[in-house]
C-alpha cells in the first residue's frame, strides 16, 4: 500500500514517520553537591566533535543552535546538519551527546536534531570559513 500523504520531511534523517524529531541521550544524574561544568568546558567538548567529511568541528560549523544548561548539570542541545541527506545524520547527535556527557560536572545530556531554521554557511565561525575557504 502506498501512502500518498508522505512529504519530503518524512524522509529526512532524524524525523520519524509520525513527524517527531530525533533525540540522542547520554549521561547520568549527578550526585547532589557535584560542581557543575562551566559553559566553556562544554563548548570545548563540542569543539572536539567533527563532521567525518569536513575537517571542522560541529561547533565551528555553526551546527549547534542552542545549548541550555539546566539545574543539576543537565544539558539540552539543539543542533542541525549541513544538509538533510548527510550520510551520518543519525550518528552525529549521539556523538555530541557522548562528548558533552564526558565532561566532568555534566549530568544528563539530550541532543535534538532540528531542521528549522535551515543551516547556512553564515552560521560558521570565521576560523571555519578560513579552513574551508568559504567566504
């Protein structure tokens, strides 16, 4: 049986058939009284996660849209990809979640893959633009 109501969005990585987004989770609740990680420590961890096809970190590519530090050291991140057809789309949120969860003082991490707004090269850091010669 063919479903004529499917749209392009239904076939994009990170989107389930019912339209919900893809989320990756890592980490554990921190023991009470644990010192919480700094935002800069989390950004340093994000700068260690690279797109396997591009020699630039996901952070410097501008793929990390939001990073919210919550009570108890938990972290919520929204990220995107350079293109919906990225062959490693399903792996990258997990890579980000694992990297951030490995930081001392980080509890549970949730990374949501989002497509709105669409990524553009304007989101890249100046360093990334220099490396990739994209101005």
